[in-house]
C-alpha cells in the first residue's frame, strides 16, 4: 500500500510539473553531528544543487548551481524538544554569495502510533546586492517501516515530509512548498541513507509559477 502511494505521488507530480515552468537536477547532501555535552550538540551539513534541465532553455546540461554549508548548535530541552541556532553560507555558480542566520525549534509527537517530527524555523538571508529576505517555515516529517512495526538496524523505510515557507522582503511576498518522498536505509544508530525526490514549488504570488524537481541523496552520520 505504501509503495502504491509513492508511485501515485510520482505520477501525479510528473503530470503537474509538465504543465508549468520546470527545472531540476541532482541534490546530494551530507550531514554530520556530534554531542559536546549531555544537552548540547553540533551539526554540520553541506548540500549541492547540480542543475540538469531547464524548461525555459529546453536543454540538458550539467552545471553546479549552488552549494550550501550549514552549522548548527542544538540544545535539548527535553527528550522530544530541541532548539537550535545556525549559520549558512551559500556559494552560487555566478559568484553571487549569501549569508543566512537560522533559528529553529523541533519536536516529536505521536499520532495513532505514528512518530512525526515537526520543525519550525525562521531565517534571515543577507547579500550585498539585495535587501534582506525573511522566511518563516514549518515542516512535518515521518518515516514508515517497510518491515515490521519499527525500523531496525539494516532495514529500509519510506520517508515523507512537507514544508511550507512564507518569505518576505521589501515590497515582495511569496510562498514555497517542499514535498519530499523517498526510501531510507537504516544502517545503525550512527549511519543512515535516504534517496528520493524533492519537489519544490514557488512563485505563488509572482508571475510564472515555478516547479523544481531534485533527485536527492542524503547521508546522515552521527559521531
């Protein structure tokens, strides 16, 4: 049943994307985290966007679009609630760079036996040539075991998440939605790999509604 839902999602996404401005490519990311005390931990992440297709250009290519490097300091308030502050550097292919400050709170809840992770994040993006961009983001993410009732070492799982983003800058507002679906492999408590599709839509309030579809591969390492 879960695999059927994933197939339906992929088919529906393809049909809708074909009707709008579309670009896409590959998005590999690597994340490493480690504890520095009982409640404090540090997370580092690097993410690339390797563009491969743009409907406007109607051409296939293989260009590095941007690279993001993030650093977070996290504080565990309770076993199910964390707060964090972070910083991101973005390097774009055209040399236009951004700096971003990030604040977030994340928590875990259970709904009918399903474990759901929530994250509320605010961030502020600064660059030399543009006015600051402010964003408010809420994400829900869950995973579904493909064997048994829990994900055990060496097993696979289905992961689904959705994030809604409101963004504002001088005389401009917009929304973005990010829907993810993929398959994960849980090696052990320190290593896991997730591969799937990251579908991003924006320009809801601007002309030229946009779709971006990324084949995403994420590796998580905990030291």
